[in-house]
C-alpha cells in the first residue's frame, strides 16, 4: 500500500497581480538607474579640475581686459537643464563667448580656446583707425574707418590731425 499523500494545496498568485508586481519592480529599477545617472552627471561636472576658474585675455591695446573677462563671466554663469554647469570645461559656451566679445566695438578675430580643465584663453585683435568720417552738421558724429573702409565705431570728439578726416 502506498502511503497516503496529503493534499497539499499550493497557493498561486493571480496572474494579473504578478504582472502588476513585475511592472512596479521594473519602474523602480528604471527610476533608480535614471536617478543614479543624473546624480553622477551632476557630481562629475562639478569636479574642480573640470570647472573653468580662470579666464586669460590676450591681444588688443586699447580695450580693457576686465571688460572682456566680465562679458565672458556673464556667459559662464548658470547651468544647462539645471544639471550641467556652464563652467564645465567640455561644454562651456564657446560660441556665445565669441559672439558677446565680438559685439564690443573695435574688436575683431575673436578666438576662445581651452588651455586646461580650469582655464580658457580669449585672444582677439583690434581694428586700427585709418580714417575719420564726420558729417557737416553742428553736432556731428564721427566714425572710425579702417584701411579696408570698414566702419567699426563712433569716434569721440577729437582735436588735431592724428588721422585723416573726411
């Protein structure tokens, strides 16, 4: 005679409940991965060796370097998507710095290069006045022109003959 088997009843979960549990666990896993990724990007982009701290300026004679540094600092404030700082050496706004420095009168050929993770260098040249054009009105404004005939700025009230006046 065979030993009598006890009726063991296995309890199974409802299939719909199993699907819900799997989806919740998958959602928690995906959320955790995304949160870890965002946190790691946030911390890595703030490492001091990868954050621009120094701006050096070269070129030009009459333009104050402090003005150019102030314009560049203005573009380096803030963050992209509130996660990556604009001072992060690999994503700094190079073209925006070139554009804002180029807007200063008498500046041409602006170049920005990253020297290290902590320093960028802004180099430029200035337009050299060759001629002065003034209107014949009583409160006439005068404009500087370079050798090629490009007008690059309003001239202050000048006396004397330092440049040819038209």
